[in-house]
């Protein structure tokens, strides 16, 4: 697999209050505008509760998680197949705030791919990323958990985690790597691209912004410029 | 608290394939018809993924689960407050297939009530039911897990679990008790009402039925007759 | 069941460094001396790792936990039956730092009793305590988790948790209740007895004491005086 | 790192009834005899409950698990440091029956190594093994969980899991790989060595044997012959 055509801005909506209701729908519409005008792929990683309804507004919606189950007698758990049935495009798995054991990640990835979903798998470290590269995932996001939500950008504070993950993943298979944790502005995002990543995974920077659309635009434009260099 | 005005048919949709997509929406419409024509309260206990969208079709939708978190940096977890924001009426907690430790049940019940949601809490045994009665829940469903999905109705095979739960709950506080596990037909549902329960919690009987609406109607009508006796 | 003959001082050794090696063996010998000279029952609640070896030094040793499994293909899990086979007298279950779902507590209590072990079950609140009273446990310890390790004694800061638990448990069955959380001195322990509890469950007060034996003696003597009043 | 001097027979005692009490002590003595007479390293992977006391009988004892905690206020959890303090030589982590998330495995491995313990980490698949090879572990055991306890030997039924794991691990770092799952006799063990593994991890074959010492001897002698070839 060669280089992606365009960089990726993945926005993890988490469970912030801005991730639900009308504000979430506004965000979905804004994501569409930012994506169209910047040429950057904007993936909204939505709560399970509104992933399907946001997918009806904006095409590029992932769910934040799926459980290692198929269709059946499971209460309050979400099979990846169900995401596909409800029109969601992809699924994020193994986020730092929702870790699973290796075998369960494998199980979810397998059923997600079988159902035609894209998969973004998260790793804390290069070692964890290497293990994930053995699976049929579309993206690997690397986020040192100690930087998540701090505003201290991984691309500046721990660039070796990004480059280490890129190298570790490449030893196994070419999978686009996103960088995450502490990324708050365009400069951090551009730096992540310059280090070789295919984009960034952000959360609070957008979800807690006074103007989320401007923030997405800032991040996307900076990555777009760095990508063309 | 006195007796409820009408019995309750709670349908746990689980993660059966019939719980998603168009078939789920059909079920929501059917629930409305059954409820109107029989006078029985029909609660649809929906997957997180479509609880909100089903709530837009049918007013009496609960989510199958909520997590012990508030709004914030939680990925793939569902705060009870978010259910309220997305128009869902209530939440089921502590189902046999999604147990939580006591403290987490308390946490979810508390935030659900604060957000104006109704709460249906599940217990395996009279002892577990007694503990739940200390919380501000609206219903307690008792289901011996060894009978779930078996087609062996609790109301016949283990009536003492229902009467034991009724007695254990009453020692603490008057909370309507639903009976569940193995209930497949009207006769089982009527028997549950005769034993003193306020209704039933069913899953496979409806979700795997060739004609779910007829099955809901059969259960509702039988309870309605038993209720008036 | 009437009143116990003598109050109980249960010492949860936790995983403090003083809970292992020679210091743990010293503690076991000291517990024997304190118990003999004060007439208070001193239960040492030991780590899984040395519960058996401490039981060879001092007769009144409980393990801190057992898992809901029997003998069999379980790796790194501890069946209650194994505790009995290794000479341990009892087991603590459901401690605030090691909560289990209700059904698993039931499973452990059942196999512990079958194996001839005593059981001390822990609750955060009166409601949780009521649920545990349905099981065949020998003691229920109530500890508001927000006070554990704080040095703010439950017997002064939240006496209503103790009296509430006593009342909630009594509604179900007479089980001796121990009070815990924040108890650091004799006065707190005496107060717990005066409120109607059968003793106390302590941890850091003893395990982090410069002289654990003196601390155990102080707590035991104060309870002994309050008990005779 | 070059090749080990001698092959390894690791015996996971699990929680079989033969893993406790006098039978466990007999096994420890037998392990010593087999190790001396065959020249094969025999590691007994013991329950937490008697790891320390078996370590007093036989020098080569590992614990079956340690928890991702240090010394402190943890109840019923086992810090790796405590194993060292109690004279245990090593620790097995992430066994198929006791999986942890990646980050917790890292945490245990780190504190185990700091405490001077050896570490045997388990993987289900080559991908999981690759991730573990990024950590400072001494052995990686690969066991396809679907074969554990079946008597269908991995070395015959799924040799590609062993060779795949060897290759995946080697891409990261040279770590001796043990093969496990379904190995019941000398021929299976010899085959595992011929495939390039440094030995085997067995459980039921020894623990359920009428004569565990003979079984250990059979496995050890077969590996010893294959090793010298």
C-alpha cells in the first residue's frame, strides 16, 4: 500500500456534552464543509448512541467502539455487524479509554472487516502498534495515554513515539499511522504529518472549542500544507 | 406507592439481528399499536445504537445499558445524561448479560434519575433485588439467569424466585417487580401477573418470533386479562 | 443468632510492603499476642501470596479474596476450596478495592461455606449490605469507600452508614457487622462498638504504624472496654 | 542472545486440585528430580496461594500471574515485587485464561524485571507474540487457545502458529519461544523443539497424570534428545 491521497483528521467526540444532541449534528455538518473545502478527510468518531443518526447527516462517521460479540443474546453490547446495518462507515477499537485484550480486538476487527467497515485501531506504544498491524486494520492511531487531554502535543513532546510506531508498524505491514494526544493546533498537526504520520486523532481540541468548525479547519489546513510539501 | 394502573410488557431487543435496521423500526411501530389496543404498557429496551432513533418513532423506549460515567472524556461509553439528551425515556441497568458492581449500578441510577429517566434494574435473585430496592429505581426485573433463553418459564419453573423477590423488595420499599426468563407465551405472562408481578421482561419470545407483533399482542392480552381479575 | 462473645479486630494487610516477608510474619505473631492478652478476636486478612504461610504461624488468618471458580483449568485465580486445602480459616470477599458482581460474590460465598471457611463480605452502603445478608456470610463489613485510607473515621464522620447498615442487615438476617474506613485509633474503634457493630476492619492504621502491635493493642483494648459496657 | 543451553519444560499447575496441598509439594520435589536427571530446565508455574511455599522446596518456581499494581492499598491483588520478596523466581503473565490489556502487561513486566524476576509472557497468536517481544520478557509462550486442554498438540495441528510466532518475535528481538496447547506426550514436545521452540508449556498433561513425575520425565527426555540433534 502506498501513501494515502489525502491526510486524515479523525475527531474523537468522546462523551463530551457537545457530542450529543443538536451540537453533535452541527458538528457533523461542519465536518462535511471542512472536508470539502480543505480536501482533508475528516472522520467523526461518534458515540454509539448517535453514530447512526450522525451517519445520516455526514458520510464519514465511525463508532467509538464495538464489542467482541456477533448478533445474538447480548444486552447493551454492540456487534460490529450492527454498525454496518445502521449505516455507520467504520469503527474505532482499543482506544486508550476503552482498551480490550488482544484477542477481543482481533475478534472485533475480523467481524468489522467482514461487515465491510473500516477500522481504526489505537495503540499506546510502538509495541502495541506492532501487534495491531498483524490485523486487517485501515489505520493505527498512536497516543501516549499520559499526554491525552493535556494539551502537550505528542508531535513535539514525544516525537519518538510517532516515529517509533511508524517503524514498528512498517516492520509488519504498511498501515497508515495517525498521531494523537495533546494536539491542539495546526502547528502540532503539521508536525505530525512531517514526522510521517497520515494525520491526527484529536478530541478535546475540537470538542471543547468555542468554534469547533474553525478548529477543524485550522487543523485540516495545516495538515494539507504539510502534506503537499 | 400503590399498584400500577396497567401491566408492563418490557421487550429486551438484545443484539439480535432483528434488533437493528428496518426490522427494529417495524417493531417500534408494532409496539405502539399493541400498547394502544391492549392498554398494556409496552417498553422497548433498545440497543444503544438505535435507542435514540427508535425513540423518535415510539415514545416508550429504554436503552439497554448506561455506563457509570458522566459527560466527559470517555470513549465508547454512554452516560445516562446522554440518553436523556437524545430523547430516550429510560434505561435498563444490571441485566444478567451486562452486570455491574453494586456501586456502579448506584452511580448509573443516580445520574439517570437526575436526568429525568426511568430506570429498570435487573436482578438474578431475591437477594440482589433487595439491594436494588434501596436505589430510586422504577422497576425491578427478576430473571434467574439459568432460565434465560431456555423457554422454560420462570413463572412455572421457579415461581418462588418471583414471590421471593416480591417479598424481599417489599421489605425495603414498594417497587413494581417484573418477572423474566423463559417466558414464551401468554399463559406464562398471565401466571407472572397472578403471582403478583407488575408484568414481564421478555426477549427471544418476541425478537425471534416469525410475527413479533402477534407475539407482543398475545403476551399483552394475557396480562391484561390477568390484571383485571 | 445472638451477640458475639467478643469483639472483632480485622486487619486487612492489603498489599502494603509491610504485608509480605518477615514483617508479615512478625505481624502474625503479634496478632496472636494481642488476641490472647485482650480477649478480642484478631483476624489477619492476608494477601493470597502468604495467607497459607501466615496461617501456619497464626490460626486466625483470612485470605483477602477468592475468585468465582472451582478447582480446574484456571490460571492465576484462586478457588475458595484451595484456601481450605492450604489451611486458611476464612476469606474476605467484595472488598471496596476488589468488587465483584453480585452473582460472583454468591458463587464464592457458596463454595467457601461448602469448604468450611468463614466469610467476611464487604459493603460500601446499607443497600449493598442488605443484599449480602441474603448469603451465608459470617460477617459483613461496611466501609464507605470515600473514607478508606483518609483517617477520617466512619464512626464519627458517617455514623449513619454504620447504623443504617445494622438496620438494613437486621431486616434480612442477624449477621455481625464490622465498621471500617478511616479508623485510626482506639476512640474510633470504641465508638464503632457503641454504635452496635461487632468490631472494626482496619488497614493502614495498623499496616503503616511504626509499631503495629501497639496499634492493634490500642484498638483491641478500646473495643474490649466498650464491649463490656 | 543466542540459543538457550537447555530446553525448558514449563508446567502450569493451574488451579487443579493437584496444584494445592501435599500433591503440590510432591510435584515440586519431583520437578527437582526430573530437572537434575534430564538436564532440562523444569519451571513450575504455581498458584499465587502456594508459589512462595513451593519456592522453598524447589528453586524454579514462577507465579501464575501478577497484577498491574505496586505495593500499596490493593486488596487481593498481587504486586510483582511481592513475589520477589517471598522468594519466587519468576512470573507468568497474560496467560490465555488470565488475559490483560497490553498496558497492564507492560506494567507488570516492568515491575517484575525491576524486582529481579524472570518473566514468561503468553500469546495466543504470532501477532500478540510480536507485541510482547517489545517488552523485556525472558520467554514467550504461544498457545492457540482453541487447542488448550484438548490433547490436540499445537506442534502437529498448528505448527504454523509456532513457526509464525518464532518469525514474528524474531523480527522484533530474539526471545526464546515456548510452544503450548494440547501437548500430551514426548513426541509432541520433541516436535515443538524441532520446529525451533525453546521448549514447551504444558498443564493438564502433567497435572492430571496418574504419575506426574513420569509424565514430566517423558516430556523432558524427548525434548532433550531433540535438542541435541
